[in-house]
C-alpha cells in the first residue's frame, strides 16, 4: 500500500477504471475505512467520513459524489438538517437520510464542541481545522462564556475562491444571541498562504473596536490551512488600543461601528 498517496490523487489516478458504487470497489489505498483504521478518523476529510457512513452510492452516482453533495448541504446549514431536507439529495433515500441525521445528532450530544475550553490559538485551530479543505474562504466565529467554554462554532460567511467578505454585524448577531462573553474568529486560506492580507487586518481592527464597545473579550483571529495556522493574538497584534481621537472619544470609524451595533441589538 502506498501510504503517502492522497485521497484526491488516488481517485484521479483510478478514475478511468473505477465504475463501482461501493467503498469496496475502490483500490485498497483509496478506501476511507482502511485509512481510518490505519491513521485514525482525524486524518480523514469530512467527505471521506461521510462516505464511510453512506457506504454505497446509487446508479449513476458513486459514493464519493453522494458524499460531496451531502457535504455541500451540511456546509450551508448551521443546524442539523431534517431527514426531509437530506432526502431531497438525489440518491440519498430515507434510510441513508435517517442514518446521517442520527449520526450527526449523536455526535452533537456526545462530543460536540460545546463546553470545550479555549486556552490558546491551538484550541481555536482544532475547532475549525476540518474546514481547511474547502475551496472557498469560510469565516467562522467561536462564541464562549466568561470561562472561555465554547457555546457554539458557526460559519458566518462563505466567500470567493481567495477572499471572503464579512461585516461585524454578521459576527456579533450570533454572539449577542448566545449571550457570549468572549469570542474568536477564524478563516481558511485556500491558497495555503497564512500571512494576513490587508483585508484580514481591516476586519480584525473593526472586530476589535466593536468588541471593546460591547465589552466582549476578542480572544483571537486565526488564519488556517490544513496543517498550520497564523494567530493574531500569538503574534501580539490584538494589543493595540481602540482607535480614539486626541480628546479620548471614539474615532469616526468607532462611532460608526457603535451605531451599527446599537441598531443590530435593537433588531434582535
């Protein structure tokens, strides 16, 4: 077995000769079950994990394609989809939909991120790392209580191939509803380049200013790939004071953020 071959490369290599719909029809080095047994579930992508649960595809659609469609649906939801929604995926069927819904709910109850304590950037990375293989930038928020226990991890926005656009109100809407006392944000760089862009610096500054107004502890902004991450906190870039005028008042940008947050709170 070629241990160093990637799941994606293996499928590209075997595509011409692969006509089966079951995981057992795949070459041994491509089978997610064998990879899981050898390297553990943490080594598999989200799509591979779903392929194991689905086990088989249907006529005209192999299990890998069905897992990809299911993953896209799950990516678009912050909550577990109903069996009715899952069944709308062509080829899913009622039995597979129930199995997926049961798996997701059991995982949420037993080992969900709720209650985990965030102590450092590595903890944030572990909560969001499974999003690193997405082809578009995904901006996520991690809301926490005063003891830095995780209340929720959410995808706030999904952007283009190499950038995502997020407004502070989209981040703080969920934080306010969670009654959060602290939070961190994170986003992936599909290019694999981890150094922050000017746009990353701008949104970090705006979130830092808004958090100061609301009295929330902004713990970190993490930029991540599948294997590594960049932490604003770890690089000492969240220590600057909130921008104010020489008379101690908020700057115009700070006032704009404050008014926007007040409007958001009134809507909620």
